[in-house]
C-alpha cells in the first residue's frame, strides 16, 4: 500500500473543489476498502460520487458509465 497520495494530488483536488468542479472516482476496490483508503489519505470529502467494485468482480466500465450519466 502507498504511504500517501502522489505529490500534488491534494492541492489539485482542493483547487478543483474550490473551483466548483464535480469530482468522482471509480475504483475496483470494494466499498469498505475504498472508504478505509480514502480516510487514511484524508481525501474522502473531495469526491461527490464514488463507484466501487463488487464481490462478483470488476465493473469499472459500468461504474464510469453510471457517473457519466449523473
């Protein structure tokens, strides 16, 4: 596991949020795992929507489409 987010990500997320850009994320992680990671890195509040993986397997294309439809 990475010890922190990549350099520059937090300032970028803050700038986007402060500019009223809607931010979403699609991850293959399950909801619990994604929640733990986002909390650990202190970036949970930047994302308006988060689409996570499912026990049945990856669903990134479907997650991306769901967010685009929103």
